[in-house]
């Protein structure tokens, strides 16, 4: 358990999915949370569910002007926890058939967005001599995922960004870590299993079993587990430059 009372966290991609799950656990630990994303409807719904401790801001993390505007709007709030969760999956295709614009879009959100958010909100943490940054990567940055080269490459880039940045700001007392979830139970993976079953002329159950059996625990992780892991990382003041794998043993 950790008491985050008095701390304010900023969570990108916070309207749904892992961002919303992380925000829920941050609020549960006592933090005030700013949820930021491009789409307003999921943001409003999640903020309403989390109550008075949550507020919403729209931002396009790949756009420097949008990120700078967000930083200006939050200038009077002491952001001491930054969760860079915003990301996109990108195309599912062989590398030789991927359009360069589609490739660039994945890197713009997943890598450039992480860089821009850190660039905007780290200086205040460094001046105060304290703060936490958690960048969401993926086990897909560390194991093959066929026909997903832009996504895998972008997540490996986030891991490299994190480890280097930890050394840049570590002397000031700011901690920077990566959280790398494995496949997460939910609609997205269900859709993938249905598509794989169609592609291989097999059943949904067989496609799912072939996938989850790669993990030591023979299952996927849940969004709730990812939220719990993010808060647990904040309870370890000596943790920095780390890549925390949460994959039920998908990568071991």
C-alpha cells in the first residue's frame, strides 16, 4: 500500500483501457488525477466515474503545440506523477506493404508523444527534486509479433528512451521507469483471436489457446493488474531506469 495523498498524476490516454485502470488505482491510493486524451466522450465518462479527484483535459500528444497548451493550462498544478500511456496499435501487415505515413503515425504517438510529454512536464519535477514518470511500453517490444513491426519497434524505442532519460534526471531525484504489459484481456484481444481463427481456418478457442499457452501462467493479464502494477512501482523509491514486465510470463 502507498498513500499518494497530496500528489497529482497526469495520465495520457486516460479515457479508457489501461489509462482508465491506472487512473482508478491512483485515485484509490489518494492521488488527484488529470486524465488527458484526444477524445472527450471517454474522458468525461471516466472522470464522472472517478469522482471529484479526477479532472479531464484534451490533448494530442504527438502535437507540440497541443502538449505545450496542456502544460500551460496545468501550470498552477504540481504534476509529480506522469503516466505516458497514450498509444496506438498501428497497421497489421508485413513490413514491405506498410505505408510510410502509417509507420510515422505509430512513432508520432507512441514515441514522439512520450518525448513531448516528458519535455513539457519533467523540468518542474527536476526543479523540485522529486517526481515519477512511468512510460507504458509492451512485451511486444521484446518478443516477435509478426506483421506488427511499427508497433514493436516503437515500444522498444520507448524502453530505450526511458533507460537513458532515467540517467539524465536521476541525479535530481526524479525516477523514470517503463511498465511493459503483456496482452490484456478484453475486446481488443477477443477481436484478434477471431481474426486469427479466420485466417488459420480454426476455432476461436484454438486460436486463443495457442496464444495464451506461450505464457508461463497460460493466461493474459488484466487491466486491473496493470493499474495495480503502476501504483506498486510508485511505492518503490529506489526504482528507476527499470523495465517492469507484467505479462504472466509471456516474456521470461
